[in-house]
């Protein structure tokens, strides 16, 4: 539709609106047959209620949103991604929400998280998402995502596998282990298949290091879910291989306790509790918890839990507290360009090549430490660009790992 110079202001405005409607895409989130099979409605209510009480930056819901960040990803702006989801979830039932992606670079984890929470919402009633200004490739991906169920999608650029992992708690973890290990195997297979296609080498096989890194990403978080999130019934796992860049992305999230929650209370081993209390007191004395610094006690406890040998389960199993460091090392041994973001509660921890794991004396012996400061000292304040309070609250843990493969 052509806009002419002689058109009145109202006519011009109506033509512009019509053009926009033509460009706008629509995605329908249809109410599932097996309604609320995983307890998604209670998780939505938990997410909404936590943000009404715990996040100072949460605002009244909108029916439309325009993304303003050029890099809209969980790594770059987790709080803003969660806020978009909160507004979507607050949209009236059988209503619609308009999302202008504003030609931003949308991270895979952000796109997946928005989509899966949209399907969570559809467990109550069907609704529609209108969106525009998303790249052609990502529009195709977004329209084809069906994260409400186990599925697999592939085109010339991307290969995506989505899994809902049911967690059954028995004396032997047989079903639980088989489910996430099957997902791990499928994600490694899609990466191997993608590289074989791109190189033209049908006999290509992933190296032992690549197998170990990808499996470590998945097994470590599911082990933590089993050990710490005792009431969690399921978790979501998604793997994507970008054939254009040889990059594998893995997103895992679950509702339940945050990482900081596992270090609260009086059930901690005595030496861990004493070190935690010393850390918090030191931070308070140094004024690290000033509101203007966007650094909270929750952020500090999450950072502490990242360190080697720090776990609430040490009394029962002295080998606990090593998995996160092992997983991080596996990824960076495979690719120095690895990026990991850990999002529990209101905390974002970003991990890249700029801050490396060091060995320091803490809790009576040498341990691997990731302090996010030049001193390599966890008792000093971490870099605010790597450990921060992002505002919105996620009641559980999200971890996205991106590994560029050579």
C-alpha cells in the first residue's frame, strides 16, 4: 500500500498501521489435551507471586512490548527477558500479546524461554502472540518451536531438540538417569550430524573432549536438581546446533529452590556455615550490599556456591561441590569462546574467558576458585558486569551454555 503526499494525516496513519499488520506474524498457543500434566499452572503462579513480592523493578503488566536491547539474550539481559515473560503471563486469558523484536539480535535461550513459558500459559487457555521485526531465520525457528512437548526440528541452518525430563525420586535413579542421559546423547548426535554435513565428512565423529563437555553441561545440572530441588517434578532441556557457526547451545531450567536457598538455614556443614557467615560479614563491613551497587546477599551466596567444595550436602557426601567447576573447565578446555550464564532468583553470573578459574586456599585447603576480580579473592567484590542483581526473580535455576566448536 503506497502512501501518497496528498494523503491526509489520518489516511497516512491508517496505511502505516495496515502495513505493520501485514508484516506482523502470529503464533497461536493452543490449550493442550493433557492439561497441566507437569504442574505448569502452579509454577506460573509461583513466578508471578515471587515477582510481586520480591522484585522492586516489576511493573504492572502490559499487552505489548518493544525490545530495546540490541543483544536480547539471557547472557546479556536476563532480567529483561524475565520481565517480558511476566507481562506475557499476566495477559488476560484468551487474550493476545504484541512483541516487537525491534530487529535485535535475539539469543536462542531467550527465544526458547519466551516460547516455553507461552506454552505453560496455554495449559490454562489458548492465547495468541503477535510479533514483528524478527529476522527471517529466527522467525522460521520461532514459528516452528513446539516447546510444550518433546520434539525435534531441523532446517538448513539449525537443528533443535527439546525435552521435558520427568524426575522420579526413588532409591535408584533409573528412570531419571535414563531420561536426561538420552537427551544428552541426542544432543551430542545432532552436533555430530551437523558438523558431518557442513564438512562433507560422513564419517566425522565428535572428539572425546566434545562428548565430555556436552554431557557435563547436562549431567551436572540434573544432578543438582535431584540433590537440591527435592520437590521438583520435571525440568526442561533444549539443545541447538547452529550449522552456520558450528555453535552448540544448551539451555536447562527448573523451578524450585534458587542456588542461594541451598546455602541458607542451619543444615549446612559447620565449616561451610562458618565460612559463609564470614563472607557475608566481610561484604557487609566493606559496604558491598549498598543498593546503588546492584549487589545483594543472594548474589553473594550464589557466587559462594559456585566455588569448589561448597555444598550443603558435604556431610552426607564429601565429594559434593565439585561438579560446577568440572563442567566449566570441560567447556573451556573444548573452546575458549564458551559463554555460560547462570540465573537463579535475581542473580546473573556470566562466565567467559576474561575471568579464569584459579587455585586458592579456602576452607583449610587449596581449591578451585572463580572470584570474578583481579585479586582472585572471593572476599573481594566481584566485577559488577559478571555477578549482578538483574531485578526480576526466577524461582529456580536457568543455565544456558554456548560453545563455539572449531
